[in-house]
């Protein structure tokens, strides 16, 4: 077998593996939406607020590795569904704190796990060396696919995190 054949097989396997990962995340998100009526990203917001009531929007965005505007849009959709409350009860009225309502807690309690999403949960189970190898490989792929695109990483997938 030649080096070219080995490379072609490795490329094919990498493509297949990426498809498996993405489809697993899509299935999980579809299950969340059918069962809970919220997106995977919205469920992740609810999980964060359940664990840390009174969280600020910027802190939420940081925990989810998303842009603050994206976090705001997710929260606004949950406020409309009465799953999240926004409050300006601090001395500084510019500060908005977020809490999960009882209705939001009920949705979260019945939601498929992991509530933070399949990909974030899986990444949290990998050791430091595996994460470093994954990041190196992804950086090489991104250099070819989307060089210089730094904003796309701050937006959740349409189907989930």
C-alpha cells in the first residue's frame, strides 16, 4: 500500500467520523426539541441558570463560549416562553440578572441529558492531551476551510451546541 492510499483512507475515515459526530449532535438536538419545545442551545442556557441563579448575560455567554448578542437572543426567546426571568434588582440598574422560572425548571427536569449538549459534554470527558490533539487537528482543518473566520466559533450550530 502506498502513502497516497494510506492518506486517502485516513481522509475518508476522518470525514466519516465527523459525520458521525455531527449526526449524533443533530439527533440529540431533535430529541430535545420534540420533547421540550426548546432548542439545544436554549436548554443549555436553562441548565446554566439552574446551576447558578442570578447569572449575568456576559457570564452566561462566557460559560457557553458564544457571543453576548447570541446569548441575549437565546435568553429573550426563553423569556417569551416564561422559562426565564430578567431582573434589574441590583443597585446598578444596568445590571440584568437571569433566573430560571418554575416552568423552566419543569422543562429542564424532563429534558434529555446531557442538557448542555452532546458536544460540550463529550469534550468535558476528554483529557488534556486529547483536547490538545483535537485542537491542533481542527486548527489545521480550519486553516484550509475558513482561514481568519473567528466569529463563526461564537455562534451555536443551528441544531445545537
